[in-house]
C-alpha cells in the first residue's frame, strides 16, 4: 500500500500542521509532465524507506489554488517542511538531490534511553539543531572575514575604483518579488524590474514594467546571474535549547530557547536566530546580532530589537484585491490605448490604400484615353492616305482615258458629212512630262508610327525593306504592301519591282505587314 497521500485543493496547510515535528516532503506534479512521471517511482520508493517522513503529492491541475499559494511555477517541484515551516525546495527530476535532501533534513527523533521525556535531556534532535547552529556560526565567521578583507582592499585601492565593473549577480528582494507575482506579473519580468530599480520598491518596479511594456526585449533574460535567497532553516522544538545566542528565561520561554525568526539578515543573508534588529528608517531592513555588532549600517539609523518572531507588513486581502483591481484597470487602460492607436493606424492605412487605388485608377483611365486618341489618329491618317491614293488612281485613269480617246482611228468607208471648216485655234505645243530622279516615300510601321524617306526612282522595294531593318525597330519577318489597291509584295517582287514600277513616283505610301 502506498504511503504517499494525494491531496485535494486546500488540504495542504492542514496536513503540514498535523505532521508536527516530522519532515514533510511535498511533490507538486502533473499528469502531463514527463519528468514528473519519471521520478514518481523513486518518490514512492523513498516513502517506504523513510516511514518517519510524511510524503504528500499535489496535482497542480487539480489543486490550482494550492499551487498558486505556494508559488509553484514548474514541475516537478519539491518542498520540504519542518514544524510547519518550509526549510528547502528545488525543481527538477533529480533523484540524487531528492534523496540527499531528505537524509539531510530528516531529524532523528529517537533517544538514547527509553522513557526519557523530550524536555528532560539533549536527544539526537537537539544534536541536529546544534549542528545546524554550528554551520550557521561558521558561515557568519566566514562572512565577517570576507567583510574585513573587502574593507582592507577598499582602503588600499586608488581612485580607479570609480570605474566599477558591472555586478555579475543580482538577488531580487523576495518580498517585493512576491508582491509583483501576486499582482499578476510574470516572474522573469518582476525580477528584471527589481534589477532595474535596484530593489527600491515594488511600486517603482511596477512603474518600470508599465513604462517598458511595449519594449520587445522586456522578457529577455538578464545578462547577470540571478541569485535566489537561501532557504530558511528548520525550527527547533519548543522545549530544546540552542547556543547561538543567550536569551533570558521568561514565563513564556522558561528554557531560554532563542527564537528562529522567519527573516533573513540583509547583510549576511542568513536566517536570524535570537535577537532580530529591525531598522526604523529603512523599510523591511533586518540584521542579525553578528552583523549588528559590525556597525556597518548608517550610524544615525535606530534599530528596534525583537526577541519574538514578527512578520513584515503584509498587504491585507482587501488591499491586495484593491491593488490587483488597480493593476487590472491600468493594464486594461494600456490595452485600450493600444487598441485605439492600432485602429487609428488601420484607418490611416485604409485611407492611404484607397488614395493609392484612386491614383492608380486615374492613371489607367488616362492611359486608356491616350491609347484611344492614338488609335483614332491612326485611323484618321489611314483614311487620308486612302483618299489621296484613290484620287491619284482616278486622275491616272482619267488621263489614260483621254489618251486613248485622242489616238482612236476613224472608221473606214464611212461617209462623213462635209462641214464648213471651222476656225482652227492656234495650237499650243504640249510641255514634255517632267522627269523625276527621286521619290518621297511615307512608310507606316507596325506600331502605328510613320517614317519618311527619299529614294531614287529606280530603287527596288527591297532597298526600302533593308532601310527599315537597319534604321527602325522592325524585327522578324515582314514585307511591304500598297494601301490602294491593296497589294502585299512577296520577297521576289520586292527584289524585282522598282519604285517607278510600283507607281510611287514622285511620292507614295507603303505599309509594313507581317509575313
């Protein structure tokens, strides 16, 4: 039978209180998570190996409120609790780390002699706390040495310290970070905002996020290492003692047990045990006894001493709801403004598109109008050329008729009436026909344009063909033709017929035709 208890939403806090002094291991998992399913058998095996440890499992899809309350953002995530306080956590399916963390945090609650009461002597659980205190004292000593070496090196440094290098790590304020996450901002955005405002306040960080919301690089990772605050140490038993700090015995604390505060020292970053010094000027600034004795904080700042654990000011549910409402309103306002700007830009784009369309339509209509004019002009010229050709042919026919009539002989044997001779007008000798040596030829090309040229009257039509090939854009196979009477010349005719033979003297018109 499995020792792992699967919880429903809202059940975790009750189980943590019911566990008492036992170590509680909580597995935040999901059915769709591959690493979660991979480490599940190991989690089951560890629950059987450690019967004195409470193993709980929380499905984040079924327990959304619980996962949000404990700020679980990745799966699997393991939380470790002692005496209703979280003492460690990590994310990822690391079997070795899960096993070693359980063995490190699990208190040995057995005693050397049977029947001895928990408050009657120093059992193994007390030894566990003593070891923990010893490790913390060693860390305090190392920190003090480091502070001393830093002070020495700073005193011996020259003016070049003004050019400080950029820090390679950053530790966001956990309280401010939690407030920003509770207000609905992503974790990476909250960390980046706190980095840019140097942990000044959550309000400044929120203002920075709003100012840079449209920046495409707002969610890019920081170029420095983000250092998480160390986990809190486990709380001691109410009847045990510790040697970390001397505390006077009181009716409420008859054994003089030092208090393990739910706060970290803002200098050494260790959990405060014994007396907690809270600065009255700097908000939420706490020091432990060792760091307070160093007197490195500003001398004019006063500190309040607290021997009992206190909580920093937390927003009430009403205040959080109001702040969340204001944040939502701010986000909606920004989104509305962006939507209005985008709608305005879309209208401007549509107007520009329509104006461009109108311009294009006007250009097309003008082109069509110009093309119609060119076509009408071409037809008019063709009609004029045809009319001229017809008039020329009629004049030639009339000339031929008159010549034939003048040469017609009288009919033989016919008796002609004898008429009285009429007066004969003086005969004016006819002028000899003019001889032309050149002819002006007008040629209409395939694109409707015309070209004129002067050629010898005995030039062949093939000469005109060659002239067009060399001096115009006519390419491919083409030939020449007359307008009236319509005649298309073959290639052999172009070589044999001259301008005079074609009746193109002293001028004439030829058309270019495709073959």
